[in-house]
């Protein structure tokens, strides 16, 4: 068999192995060159000049910012922060002293300097009704009645006026009818007062021992003056002068004529035994002088009697059962709630003793002047307290019509005003009434107040306020994007609320829900 010859010194299969190795190496080299080339191309494609880099970071050209036109209902409202309070705050002060604690009657402090002190203080939060005892002063009651005329004096026999009539009507309401409410305090009123006090466990202010003594003294003075006048008119028993002797023509004659049988004449005519006591013209020696003296004595006695009667009548006019100035407090609304008490047992009050409020609850808020121009009485309001309690209310007062704060609470509302007296931009107070009992437990809490000032008639076309602009002619317009272009559309603006405004397309303009209106760029 023939065999293939091989070069001398060569081993079989050597060539094939070398050829295969060189081929693999070539493949690796080619791949490396290709990789380097690709990296260079990639790096080259990513390299930019500074100008190219700046251009690539330049923001795109601005386009219009648009919002779709909507169809919806609008409700315009004014929103403010307020507080829940009891209505009609009023300070309570005593108009004067109470009756004497020692006798249960009489003027307090009469004849002594003992200071009056509170023996039972008012209770904060309590409700007081007409006829109730508000507090005790030196053991005497301070009673509450309904009325608008304040207590300013002691009421007693002879007093008259609107305050007396108001008092008489109050007694009648309580069931102690004094009779006709004629505005003059009489004995029937005194009897009604005594019954009223007795029903409360107290004695009315009846005349004191000092009053009775004074009455006796004045009555005695009248009696003495009457006797003096009688003596001046009829001196002696007709046989002597006024304080004179019984001897005819004696020294006791009061200007007698000096003639026998003339004693007892008071400057008489000289007729014997006349005794008329007249202040006649007199005749005879010295008759004129004696007549003048008798006349002066008679005139003086009459004047003393008139003065005594005047003093007695004046005292009797006020003599009887009275109501001391400090024992009654008139309040315009009852029942009332004792909101605050500024005194305690043992105090000697010199100012307000308490603050009362109505049992009704109101909400008071403050709104900017511009918003206040949109409000009026009768508008509906929604009140929401911090704990989530809600109530429907109604605007009942604005600005100057809002009752002023009690002086003791002055300044508790920061930023409030008296209804714009400080200028048109000053904030304005608003008072809202709520149904009885709805927010009583939330008194003194803050609340959010929403007052509805208007609403659309059903659903209307609306756009954001920012989309509305005014042309040079003063017409309202919106810019609408149509076919890639922005065009103006004339509209009529209406109610605005919650950042939206009602629009009605003007004649020839078209606007429908979904249209894009420009609100910015």
C-alpha cells in the first residue's frame, strides 16, 4: 500500500494545528478592531460643541395654558371666622343701697356707718326669671324684674313716673296686682310690695322706728303751732290780754285802749268787754301800737302752723312701705342667663356685680368691608363649629346694628370695628341668629360662617376667573383655542364663586362645554 510522504523532520498533523491557531487569532484581532471603531463612532456621535450644548438645553417655545369650559351650578358665598355667643350681654349694677339689715326695713346705713356686703353672691351660669332673687346684700334681697327703664331711685308713696308704672306692671305680672298702673305709687302699691316680699321670705321696707319718731315729732309741731295760733286769735278768757293780767287796763293788755272795761282787747276799738280779738283801728291812747303787736303775733303763729303742716305733709307723702333703689334690678329680657359674676360673698361692690345675657345663642363674625357690601339682613348662613356641629342661621344685624359688646368685654374681638366708622376699609361685624338650642353647648367656641350671597339659575357655562379679560371697549372676553389658533370670543360675565365665573356668549360668539379657554402662557 502507498503511503503519503511528509517532509523530512516534520511530524504528522503539525500543519493543520498551526493553520487552525492562526485563523482564531485573526478573528480576535478583527473583532477588536471593529469594537474600537464602534466605540470611536459612538464617542464621536456624543460629542457636542458648547453652542450645540446650549441649544439642546433651551426650553421649548411657550404655548397657551388652557382649561376646559364647564357647565355647572354656582353658589357665591362669603366665608368668615366667628364665635358662638349668648345674645344681648348687659352689665348689672345696683342703683343704690338696700334696706337696713337690722330692722328689715328703712334706708340702709341710716344712723350708722356699717358697710353693706354681699351675703350671697350670684351664681354664674344660672338662669334668672322675673321676680327671682339675684343675690343678697346684707341679708336683703336684690330682685329681678323685666323693664327697660333702669332703677335709679327708691320707690315709695308719692313717687310718680315711668319707672313707677313699669314697676306696677311687673307686680301685676307676678300676681301681686296693685290696681291701676297709673305711674303713681300709692297705698295699694305698698300693700302689693309687702305681699311680694313676704312670698320671697323677706320683709318689705316698712317705716323704721326713726321714721315713726320723726312722724310723731312733726305731728307734735303741728299741734303746738295750732295752739299758738289759737292763743293769738283768742288771748286769755276775755278778761286779760295775750299773756296779760285780768285787771282792766292792766299791764297784760296787748295794746288795749286803757279805758275801764277794755281788758282782753287786742288793739280793739275801745269798746268795753268786746273781746273780739280783732286787730282794729283802736281809739284812745296807745291803741295803734298795741294793734300792730297783736297783728304781728297772729301772723307769726299762722306762719309757724303753715310751716309745720308743710313739713308733715312732705314727710307723710313718702311715709310707708318703700322699695330701696338697690333692691330691684330691671332687665330688658327675661329669663336671662348669668354669664359672668364679678363679685363674691363678703365683697362691698362698687361697680358691676355680674353680666347677664339672653338665653338665645347667636354667632358673631367679622368680614372685610368689600364682602360686607354683598350682605344684607335675611341672608341664609351656615355655621360649623370646631367639633363639626352645624346649624343653619340667618343674618340679623350688620355693622352699627350689631349690639355692642358689654364694657367688661371690650376689646375681646381683635380687628373688629363699630361698623365702619373708622373708614370704608374697616372690617364689619355680622350677627347671625340660629334656632334655639342648636348651639348652646358650643357657646364661646369659634365657628366657620358661610353666608350665601347668590346662586345661578341651574347649570350655566363657567370659566376660571383667570380666563376672563376686558377689551379696550370695556367688554368681557375669553380667548378660545380653535384649530390650533387662539381667537377672542365676546361674553357677558355673571355670578362668580369658587374661582369660577358664569359666562354667556355674546351675539355671534360660540362657546360650549369642553372648549379650551386660555388662562395663561
